[in-house]
C-alpha cells in the first residue's frame, strides 16, 4: 500500500518519520508546495529572524535524511485535487494512494483595506516572509507598526526592538493577549513591552494605509494616522482547507475554529484520508470537545498519531496542548485546554511584578491550564496536575515554598 502526505511543515515531516520508525516500508511521497524540504515555523519569529541561525536550523531534517529513509520529497509541488484514492498535481499528474494525510497548514490572514498591497507591509508564515522582514528590521532606526496584539505580533515586536526600531502596536482589543490569557496576564505582557519602549494603541481600528510611491508610509486608524516605514500584519492564520473542501470533506465553520473535522484518530470524513497539524480540528477525548491548535507541539503529536492511524493502529490524539514564547528577558511555557479556561479563575505562585511566577487556571479546584513565566523545570508537574483532573489544595498550589511534586 502506498502513502502520500500533502504538506511541508512539521506535522507532515513528523508523520513521515513516524511511518518509517513504526515499520511502514512501502512507497511514501511527501508533496511540499514550498521550494524547501519540510521546516519548523517557530524559528521564523525567533532565532532565524534575529539572524542567530541559518536556514538549516529551521529544517526538520537535512535534505539527505529523506533519501536515506526512502521518502520521496517533492518540493515546489502543488496538489490541486483530492479524489478517490488519488491526488492530482498542478502539473496534471495523478498519483494513486492507499492512504493519505492532509497537513496543509494555515495561511496568514490579511487585511483587505485601502493600501494593503503596498510595499513594506508584511505577514509572517514562510521562510521567505521571515527573510524579507529581517531585511527591513535589521536596518534599525525605523518606525515599525504591528497590526495585532497576539502572540506572533508581540514576538515580532520584541525582535523589532532588538534591532533598534521604534515600535507601535495597534489592535482593536483593550488588552494584548486578553482573549488568550485574560486581562490580568495580558497586562503583564503589556507592561513588559512598554518597559522595552513599545507604544500600544489599543481599542483602535485600522481602516487603511497611507502610501507614497508604492510604499507604505502610515497606518490609518479611527484615532488618527501612525507613521510607518514598515508594517507587520499579525492578525492570526486561517486553516488551509481548500483541498479538503473541494473534495467534499467535512470542514468546521470559522466560529468553530475552522479546519478539517477529524476524530480522535485524526481520520477525516473520507475513507483512508487523515489530517494533522494546524489544519486539523480534532475531537479531544479527554475534554469531550473539539480543538484546533496552531502550535509546534500539536504538530508533532498529531503527526505521530496520524502515522500510527495510517498504519492501522488504534492511536488517539489526547495530549495536553503546549506552547512557549520568548520575548526580551521573558521566557514562558503554557500547557492546558483553552476551551476549559474561558470561565476559569486564575491563581498564582511567585511574583507577577518581577515576572517570575506560575499561573494556574482552575475550574473549581481542578487545574485545567498552567503557565510558567521565568520559572523553569516545572512544566512536567504542571501537566501532571492537569492530567490527573482532581481537586488540589489551592493554598499549597499557590505557595512557592511547597514543591509542586507534593501537590
């Protein structure tokens, strides 16, 4: 039986590797639309953007690794259609398969407003995007405006300040990261950035861009115009479901997170077709709800589960979602179930003012998420508390003098 993988990111690469490690020895083709072997995206807003590592640092494996494992990687190859046990490439070539994995990822959301096609306006999703942005930022002493106050916007704002630029963040929300973390923790990140010279213009709507000679010169808002030599639009990503939709697969509505609907085994509504990574909206058996997560840890976990399911094993995607960020001198790890944090209360151990603490989201007395900020070697214990799904002693939980292993 032959397998095909559509996608060139971490989920696709992990699945291919896991198929071989799990004993599948048949024909295996990976179709990557971009002209690169599979690569990891977090470095694009971190070390690669900052010039601390080259392209090889972003690759999942060196180019020769794929040949050594008899995996045919076809870069720069668009899959145009998914049919009954076959895919059709943009070239017209038809490739049959026994089972297929869709790991088509997501695309950066863009603003469709006057001037949005001007030079100097960037999004970040690909290696080329990162290189183009670095070329702008590394010049320094420029007015850089970020539209959006989510994770990607704040990480890039920190990088822009590191290159010596003046930085303004414009966003419609009242608190950066408020939707993800809540107002109090969002305020911690706002203070971090303001202490590093970032200016926030919140509760502000972008209505257009000023342009001169084809290049952006300002961001027009409902509260005035912000001068800009460079603009970065970081307003999230949309799962790339075009191939799945055209093939008639079941797809979630945007209000439900979008993405291809899959079960806990990552099987889609089509026989012998699976989905993983950013594009998969998977049923999570632990919480009994669907989730779609755009983080590298989920890409790895879902790639492994998809590979096992393709091999015919009874694999289930039941990991606790995890991600991390590095901004200035702040390092953070987050583990937890976002759907369960919406009405949860947050408690702390440590010093939030000093930005050295662990935050816990509680439903009743049960931990559903945790975030350690500049506190290390505790993530396993945080995940243990979440996984055990039991009432905890909150007084001990919030006492830095009590080891988390004793709770």
